[in-house]
């Protein structure tokens, strides 16, 4: 190894120890997600004319 390579290595050795440490840990409290959701639905029923007439005649069925 040349003298220059040794000097570069000697200059980098103290910096290698200064690498920032990253720690990943779970939080102590549970994570809460607040979602405001509005759900709208419509139900469309298609019946044929015979069933529709039966429903009109027998109004007490439902």
C-alpha cells in the first residue's frame, strides 16, 4: 500500500465511527385512523308487469 492510501484510510477511520444510528421501534400507543365516510346506496328493482300488477293488487304483502 502506498503512503497516500494509508493517509486516506487513516483520515476515514474516525469518520466511520460517526455513522448515524437509525432505530425503528413500534409506538407505545396504538395508531388510530379517523375516517369520515358517507355511504349512500340506492336499490333499484326491476319487475315485470305481471309481478307489478300482483303487488298492486295484494298491497298487504309487504
